[in-house]
């Protein structure tokens, strides 16, 4: 039922699609190009992993959406979050170390010459990708979050954190390094929903773990590899 004038813009920068969608939508609203934006993320990750590999252990599916726009009432403005700042670190030396691809299989007896069989595409991670995930996923990601907080004069005690939840080790390390006042995560309940992790947990928190802090950091990863942190602030826009 979306308006026919609505422009659907696919983003494929897994797994930081939600952060990118927020940032792009916020920029278009601030410049007056659009009045309202719907950011939607969803994954069926459980269908695209090899269940003989460790990364399949936490594979899960999920979807969530948010609406962005200019508040029409003061009460709304004081209750909602706005995008304040963002920071990204990209380590392109790991590009191609995580990818989706099918595997070639032996042809069946009696097949036509040149005929090939392939498995459906699924997630691959090389040794370099595993090393990159440890390097970028832990230390670099925490540094990106720290940078975006420090620019606004904030410490971990001032913010709530919602991050990518690929593993308990990752979440525990971020918590240790950033020491946020609150961490919203559901890995034991929903596992790793890849592109949907942050959006689902943001929606889940409204009913199950309301965020009382006035600042919220959304910390995402991408398999290029990159880490992105967006800082949100509750309340009306400030000059």
C-alpha cells in the first residue's frame, strides 16, 4: 500500500544496512528532499549458511522497520531519537574474505558435456575473513563507537548500546571496552539476525527493556570489512 511516488532504494552493504538506511533517510529529510522515510530490514540467514560450519550455530531470521520524519508535536520531539553523528572505519584489505557463493559439484553420469551442478549460494568466510572479523569486529568497532561518543563529549556511562550480535564473545568485549550504561541484546533469544539485529533489538527494547538514556549508539559491522557507529539523541533538534 505504499504511495506510488515512494522510491524503493535497496541497500546491500551487509550487515550495516540498517545504519546506512537511517543515515541516508535522515540526510534526505534534513535537506527537505523527503518528508517521511520507511527503513525496512529483514533476513532469512538460516537458509544461507552451511550447517557444517561454526558460523551456522547462531544463524537466525528476523525483520523490523522504523519510520523517520519531522515530529509534528513537541511531545513527540521530546520522546523520539534523532541522528546526531556517525563514524565509520573501513579495512578494505579484507574485501572478498566473506562472500555468498554456491559450490561446484561433480557432474552426474550421462550428463551433457560441459554441464555443471552447483549448490545453492551460502555464506563463505576465509581464514583472512576470520582474522578480519576478530580485528575489525572487536577492536576497530569499539574504537569507532568511542570516537563518535567522544565528539559529543560522552562516555559509556552516558549511552545505551545496541550492536551487531554475531556472538556472545563480541558483545561481551564491546561491553568491556565501552562500558555503556545499558546494552540491549537478544542473542540468547533471537540469535544472529545479521542485517536485522539492531533494528529488531531497537523495536524489542520499547516493550521489554525501555531505553532511559538520552543517547543511543548503534554499532554495526560489514564484511568488507567495516564498522559503523551512529549516535542517536533523544529530544528536539539542537542547532
